[in-house]
C-alpha cells in the first residue's frame, strides 16, 4: 500500500486513493451507463426500470472505449516520465494498437484521427476539427496527476486533446473535467464558484462553454436536479456526445453530490443519451474524491472484464501513484492476446443489444 502524499495549498492528496477511485470510478460508470447508451431517458426507464444495476450481460457489466482510453492515458503518462512530447508519442502508438484490436465503440472524430495516425500523420497533426467528448472522457486521470502544476496540466491536456480533436471547445471541456477531478481529490467541499475561479484564466470567455458553465453553477446553487438542468439545455432526447453538452451536465451531477458516487452517476444516467461516456466522466471525478471504498462494492464485483480487470486497474493506479510521488515506473503489462477474443465477444453483445432495441417496450 503506497501512502504517497504531497503538500498542496488546500490539503494533502493521497494519490493512490484518488487515482484508484478515478480509474475504478470510470470503469464502473462506463459499464453501468453502457446498456442505456443512445436511448432517451423515457425509453431507458421503460426497457430497464432498475437503472441501479448492470444489464449488459445478465447482471454483469463490461466497459467500453471510455475506460480503455482512460487506461491508455494512464499508461502513456507512466511511459512519458513527465515529458509532454513523450506522452503524445506514446499515446499515439497506444491509439494505433487499440484500433488494431477491433474495438466495438469508437467516436467518429477519434476514428478519423486514428486512421490519420495509421497512414503516417504525426500526433501533432492527426486531430480533426471536432468538439466531441473523446478528450473529456480521458482527462480526469491527467487532472489528478498534474492538477498541482496548472501550466503543465494545460500542456498535457492540450497534447491529449489535439491528437484526436482540434476544436478549442474540446480542449476547454477536457480541461474542465481535469480541473474538476483535481478539485474532487483535494477540496473537502467542492463547489461551482471554486471550479469557475480555477477555470477562468484558461477558458476564453467568448467560448460557448463558458456561459454554459455559468448556467450550470447557477443551477447547482438553486438546487435544481441534473435532469432539469439537462432539459434546460434542450437535451430532451438525451445528452449528446458534443462536449459542450456532456461536460456541463457531468459537472452538474458531480457538484450536486460531490461525495455520493451512486447518486451522481445515476443522476447523469437518468438524463439519457451518451450515458456510458457521461457516467464514466462523472464516475472518474467522484471516484477521485471518494476512492474505491466509496464506489458500491456490488458494482465493482459485477464488473466482468479481462484483461483490464478490476485487479489490473488497481495495479495501474498504484503504479501511477508511485510515478506521481517521483518514483520512476514503467507502464503495466497487459495480457494483450486476450484483447481480440474479448472484443469479438463484446461486439456480439453490443449487436445483441442493438437487435433487442427493435423490440418493445418503446
Ligand atoms: Mg463508450
């Protein structure tokens, strides 16, 4: 058990607790939200009245690209040894290798960027103009590792974003998630004013995200539910994969219940739409606050994943915690021969869910 801590102006951070909560929180949120992805809130309720358990493979849950990308970022941070250029190069190789493993779920911008990487574009030029939520779904882990050094955090977030997405909105949204994860891990009582104060120097006030974050802050202060806030953004059919939609809704769910993993994740799943990604983002932030012990044990136990198992995720978090504390560490070996069989099974299950949706209840 590593008890590495660093003095921070607010309080000390226990990296092992925050990082393991962040990684497990991502995986559990992703797996929980996966069965409802793309459904409206009304249809999700009709098909699966009990939202508070997995419905993917009987009562077991599996993870999608959100968890895989968060893990790849963690591995690339280990390989980079605090060097942003090395991080970008290593992450680019991991994206290419991930693509060769036939992943079932992949965002449109991420797909185009990886194809560009595969045909020889450098990681500085592989990104496409998009403000999808891909970078936001893999930035909480960077926030926990580098939130104590804001200029370096910003460089890592920029490198992590531009490899797939070049619209500045995607970068602002990713930075907001990273900063949220850092505050979750370090502030005893996170609040919208503290988050906005930290983000203000880094987000262009002319950018669409800024007024949306201000509306989010007001809505949290007024005690509105996350569903009410989501509807106020016009997201009746569910939260979209556009970062300016998903990130304000996720931050609302976190700030409304910053220490209650279950309530925060279910609040965002109830909004419908891109639920695996939104629940993964909220799970990564609240997980950084509550640690693994704050994530419901049955949800952790019913994760049915290999080779990125619950045990493997905890080992990865532990290694990254040692890295943050200044110990040189290497990426954690992953039993890669299992990836293609696992992904083929996963693809069949996703197809099964797709066909199931053709049937009632509508
Ligand atoms: Mg996904």
